[in-house]
C-alpha cells in the first residue's frame, strides 16, 4: 500500500476496495442516502452475551490473504485527517465504544498478532462502565481527542517499576504527584470534545512529527499534544465493548447491552499525507 496515497471518500460509489470490512455479531456497515450518501456503522439490539462491531480499517488481512505486519501499517506523520460525522445518540446515551483515527491494533481486535502496548491518535468515545483513566485531568470515559504511545523508550524504561507504581497510585497524594511524569512518558494527552454528537460536525486531526492538533468545526480542542510514532493503521468503528484500565491497577473488559438501533454516520473521510 502506498503510504503517500491520499484518501478522499464521499461514499457516493459505495465503500472503496481499500477498506477491510468487519461486521461482527449484530454490527453492520451500510452505505445509504438517508443523510445522503453516508457510511453508517450500526448496532441493532446488541447484547451483553455477544461482542458486536461495525468497522472499517486498512491494516487487517489483505486481499491476498496475508496478514499485514505492524511495521507495514500505512500511515506516518505528517498528515491531516478530516471526518464529517454524527451519531444516533448523545454522549450520555450511546453504549460501547466508537471513533476514528490511527492506532497499532495492539489487542488482536480483528485478527491474531502478537499483543503489544498501544499507540494511538484519534477521536475516541467510551460509555460507562468504561474507565480508561490515563490523563490525570480528563475523565476516563466520554467523547475525547486522545494520544498515547506506550512503546516510547521512556515508557518502556518504567516497566520494571510498574508493580511499585501501581501500589503508590492507590494513595491519592502519590497519584497526583507521580502520575504526571508517567503520563508524559506514555505520551498521553486527552481532552473532552464538548459537542452534541447527534449533530453533524467536522473533525480534524493534524498529526505532525512531534505534535498533534485536534479541532472540531474549526475550533481547537487539543493542541500541541505529543505525537505517537508511526506506522499506524486507520480505523473507524462502533462496538458494544467496555474497558477499565486505571493507574491504580484496575483492569476489566466486557460487552454491553445496547437496546434498539444506534449508529455513527460518516459523510466524508479525507486523509492528506504531507500536511
């Protein structure tokens, strides 16, 4: 795959061949003209008894059947991603996770790869009971702009201290004093995106060599966030999972009931390398 290839999708001709489709459980990908035309990631009556996901990406198994190794994921900085999207429900009512951006698929979500630590730069939503509390000043759930690179040498150097750090994080004064330098080592920075999800918004992510900027409808949301290294793959999804990961050592994963029909509609997707 050419890493310099520009992506410019309006879905008028359907879903382009470059995207790998994932429709798991009751997750479905639809190109319709109700909002016209749009790509719609939908979950209908998702159940806590089954994982469901509607996703496109460009890093999972290729048309020739071969698995794409992480070192060949297609995207590196500098680039700019633009997505125009809206959701069926408000941030208080969506169930599961959803979003769009770039990551290294660390947890074998689409196919088998050796698990690794996460790298990501994206717009990310998580509903209760998710609690991924990686930024000291930002809630562990909600609709956020976020970066992380837990594979930086500075982050890996802290790994032998992790058991002691987890114990100390359970003491509030130590947590507030010690987590900020760990957060910086992990290149974690987040900000809540305070918009109404049921309305159309234009989301822009500018991934530079050292910094990342996020804006919505031309208004900055997060600026000068630390940039993860590439290569990363593009992903756009909606599913019914939740995850709890906290500095205090709490870890839990599961799936949720999502009654009725919920969706994310995408009217435009553009990725411009070299910006």
